[in-house]
C-alpha cells in the first residue's frame, strides 16, 4: 500500500506536465472530508491516506505518496439535489433564502451563482419545494463550502486563499451574489408587507 501523508491544494505550484503524468483517484465527498481513508488510484495501486486532522481533500488537489508519486484527486459524481429558482414564480434571491435556511440546519451546501447543491434529503426537498424552489435529483461532483457544519475547513481555506492570491481576485462571484441578494432582501420583505421591518429600515 502506498502511503500518502501530504496533500497539495489545487496541485500547489506543480507544473502542468507533472500533473498530466500523475495518476488519478476519484473520491466522493463522504471520503474527501476524512483525514484517514483508503482508496485505489487509476493505476490500480492501493492508497493509504493519512492527513493532518481536519484537512479536507478537494477535487483538483494532489496527494503525494511516500515514494514521491503524485495522485490527482477527482471529485467523483454522487447523488445530490440541485436547487434552482422556480422559472415561473421564483427569483435568484430565493437561493439566498434557501442557503440561509439550510445553513441554520447545518447542512453541507455547495454554493454556485445560479444554483445550490446538497446531499439528498426528502424532508429538505419538501421544504425547498414549498419555498418555490426547483429541486432536481442528479449525480454530480459535490464541493460544499467549509463552515460550522464541519471542522475540516482548514483544507478548503488554504486552497481558497491560494486561489485569491493567484487569480487576481477575479473569482469573487460568491462575494458579489450575496451582496446582490442583500439588495433584493429589502424589496422582498416590503413586497410581503412586513411593515415593522420596513419602518426599521427607514
């Protein structure tokens, strides 16, 4: 068994040539949020992964074997619920409301500008449908935000800061969307006739 005790978020500074020669290992979210697990890479080698406690492995990260081998992690497709606004009665702000309510329930959520993804849950599916959201069951890669629901935010946080440092702050869609949604919050509340909130904002 090849032991891997190091993970390079997004491949670190490895060249594309090295990454193309690396083997791959496909892992779903349930495995990638663990710091100790076993897997088999694309070359059929058994892997024993022993990472620092709390580190989360993301798709695109690279595991480093004890012999110097590089194994690129692929976020495996898994059953998820894809949540989008109702095309007839909804608005993009509905995703902000959904993320708020799901966050209050400590649900692992993948945030995207035009949709959310969570793991299948019939109770949550019913709640979201009642909120005029469209819930689609599908198989897709799942990369939830690190947050209060899970203590393994270190791995994602490292990769995220790396991304900001090298992408010249172009990847700010998450920061833009909540602020955009906030602008709609006031209008949404007024539309529902919540006079107390309207007076306090005034």
